[in-house]
């Protein structure tokens, strides 16, 4: 046997093993990244299923200029006070748009809430519980059809159409 041939074959074997190891590492890191993405997506989906609110009723008090929005938790899990306060309301019509952020101050373009149905009496919006959100538009609402939209921090959206002044939508 030729010693140069054996050395050449050894080099080829070593290079082949290094290339194979490189592909293995690349495949493993890609597989890990895909696995992590799937886990994150599953966690987000779980949160969206567990934290689901619907707008059950809307009432506009023209005398006080307040919009009362009754929101019910129909998800599987509780919604914390922090999650409620991080949520946003939007009021939209053909000629009107206003964004409301949480504030207990009572100033214009803000909203506050009170838990009106607390099944466990724990102060947390659990499954089946209802919150009355009070929105304070910067001015009175004209007659017309409006859309009120609630957006939770997890991106879940709930919306309802209502009318002011006897207009039917």
C-alpha cells in the first residue's frame, strides 16, 4: 500500500466528517429555531383562547356625555387589572375617530372601569364576569352609527356597532 494514498484517504475522511458535522450543526440550529417559533406561536394562541372579551352592550348617556360599554369575559382564563388597564378603546364613525386610554382621573379621551359582576368576589375579571367600562369622549356624540372597538394587549379585538339619537344601523 502506498503511504501517500492512505494519507490522502485520511484527509478525505477528515474533511468529509467536518462537512457532515457542519451540516448537522446547521440542521440542528434550524430545527431548534423552528421549534422555538412553534412554541411561541402556541403560547400566543393559548393566551388568545384564554383571554377573550366580548362587548355585550353599549349605552350612551347624552346628559353626562359618557359611553358605557359592558364587557364580558368569555375566555377560559382571568383577565388581570393590569391587562385591562393596558387595553385600548376606539370609537369610530364615518366622520369621527377617538382613541381612549385607561385613566381613573375622569378626564376626556380616557376610560375607567368597574367590575359589575364578580362571580368569585376576588376583584379579578374571571370567566363569565362583566366589567362596565366608562368612556369619556372629548365632546358629545352626534346622532349616527358608531363602532366601539376594544383591543387587548394580546391583540384580541372585540367590537360592537351602536346608534345614537334613534338612528338604526
